[in-house]
C-alpha cells in the first residue's frame, strides 16, 4: 500500500525483440492489468530506446493500441530485405550433345551421310559465354543499417587446350582453327580430327577445317574433306577425298568408277586403281591402273612394281616409272604439259634480251650515281670555302634523294635478273617421260604439242623434246631416283 492506504497499480512488462536478421522488431506485452491501455507514444518510446528507427509500422501500432488485445505479438517495425543476385548461366555456343542423327535437306528428304559429328570453329569464335545474373540490391534493417545482398556463385569455364578467356572473364573463345572436342568439364579445340575406325554410316561424311586422320577405311559413297592434310591408314573405295594440303593412303585407292581424290599438295598411295586423281604437287604410288591422274609437278612410281598400266597420266614436269603400259598393249596415255614447259622452250631467247636490257639499265644508273657523287663532292668543297647557305642545304638534300632512288632502281633491276635466271634454269630436257625398265608398245607419249604412239617396246628409256620434236635416249645418272 502507499501512504494513502491504496494499492499501487501494477506495471505491465513491455519488451522489444529484434529478429535474428534484424529486419523485424516485435513488441511483447506481459501482465497487462485489466482495464489498462497501451499508448502509441509508449511504443514509440520503447522503439527509440532500442534504436529502432527504420521501417516503423505506424498503422500496426495504431491498430494494436486501439484494439486493446495485447495477447498477440506486435510487428512494430519492418526493414527492407535485400534482393539477392539471380543465377548466372553458362551458355554453350555449340551443340554439346551429338546424337549422330542424319540431317534434313531443304526439300524435306534425309541425308544419311551427313551426321554432323565434326563441329568446326575458327580462331576467335566464341565457344561458351557466361550470362551474368540480374543485379542484386542491398536491404535496410530496422536500425537503418545496410543489409548486403548475396552474390551468386559464378559458373566456371571448362578447361582444355587451345582456348582463351576474354579480359572481362565472360567469354571462352577458340585460340586456333580446329574442331570442338567437349567431354564433361574439358573443352579442347583440336587441330586434328581423328576417326578411330572407318568412315561409313556410323560417322557420315567428314568435313573438317584442319587435318583428318582415318584409322580405318573410307567406304564407298562417303567423303572426307580437310582444310589441312588427310591420312588414311586403311584403303579408300569409291569415296571422295579433298584436301587443301596432302593426302596419304596407306593401303591404296580404288575409285570403283566413282568418287575422286584431289589435293592441293602431294598424294601418296600404295596403289591407284579406277580412280580420278588431281594433285597440286606430286603423286607417288607403286601401281597406277586404269586411272585418270593429273598433277602439277611429277608422277613418280616407286616400290617393287613402280608401274603405270592403262588410263591417262598427265604431269606438269615428269612421269617416272619402272614400267609403263602392259604386255597386252592396253591403251596407256602419258602426257607432260604445263606452262613451265612452254616457258622452258620459248623463254630462253626472250629472257636473254630482257637480261641484257636490265644490265644496260644498271650501267646507266651506275653512271648516274658517279655523276651525283661528283656533284656532292663539289658542293661540299664550296660549302667548306664559302660557308653553308639554305640553298646549298636544299641542293644537297635533292642530290642525296636522287642517289638513294638510283640505288633502289639498281636493286630492283638486279632482283629481276635473278628471277629470270631462276626461271630459265630448267631446260626443255627436264620435262620428260622415263621408263627405267620398259615402256610397252601401244603407249602414247605426249610432251607439249608433240605426241607419238610406240609401235614397239623401249627399254631403259627417256623421252623428251629436242629441236621441237620428241626424241629419246637413255636416262642420265642425274635422272635416277631411289625407290
């Protein structure tokens, strides 16, 4: 009791609690005497004592105090929750799943030879890209402190050879021209595409920007195209091979009257039969039979047989074999024909005239240089005696410039003489057909515009042009090649 004999009013228990993340403040009321009320001002004071200054729920507090039901929790302040970053995405710019399905043509039919197992890329092509997440935003707690948003975990690029990550870390690109080899978390760009077995229905056609290695055979009706070289460990039957570089076939080529073989460089095969072959370099084989072969440089037969039997073989410079034609006189056409051949025949006289003209031009330039040196020496002497004037400086610059230009002309003329000398170093006799053992009767020899069909066998013979006609003689030791 107090001094007046009255019992003092009981005081309620008021407590402000803060959530663990500090984004909400609650009011808990205990032991509120019956009939006693809670004012908004009291709640505001409690919040201020706890330092709660942000997100105060005025309406909640008003309704709570007016309702006079204090048995429930009062949410009296709410902060602003942070907006976490979204999920980043790793996007592949190529097909990561190869099902080996045939492609559909424009007309709706299906190409069973095009399974698309080779994915070519060029240097600089983007292989995969990280798509950044939507940006996050910090929140504010009830104490008006910033609540940092959570950053997402950025995906990582697959590792591998011949790839490069961009400066901003968002793109993985090819460092070379090649094909994609993607397995689990490994991504390589390979300069060489390897077919572990045959090129057939299981692989479809192969079209690769680099070098192709086939460890088996290339079957009839299929094709292999390469921006580099092609190497086939087995054989090629009725197929198409096209290479910017060279082609090597270990076990031989049988055209089966279809397909074709073409290379920008050399072609080498154990044998070539019933095939169409084109090479920007040389062709090497043990046997060529009933085929159409045309090369820029030489057809060189090497091996135990080193024979050409039937068909047509055209070389830019030389056809070289042990045996050409057949005992049964099957039609065999051997040709040597090229721009270089005609240059060798007709170019020597005109080249001599060009060389003499250039030498005369060089002599004139040497005389000019001698005159310029005299003028410069005289000018130097004058400057030494009378002093240097602006006119003298300008004149000296002109003389020096004229001297340098003359020297450049001499260099240019000398370079042209060297080019002419190199171009005429090959004589007409270097364009020939050689049969070390025998060239059989019935074989037709054509060199340039001249041709002859042999009426008898020729042993150890070389055919070439002399005095505008095909002539023959024994091969020289310098003609012989090791097999």
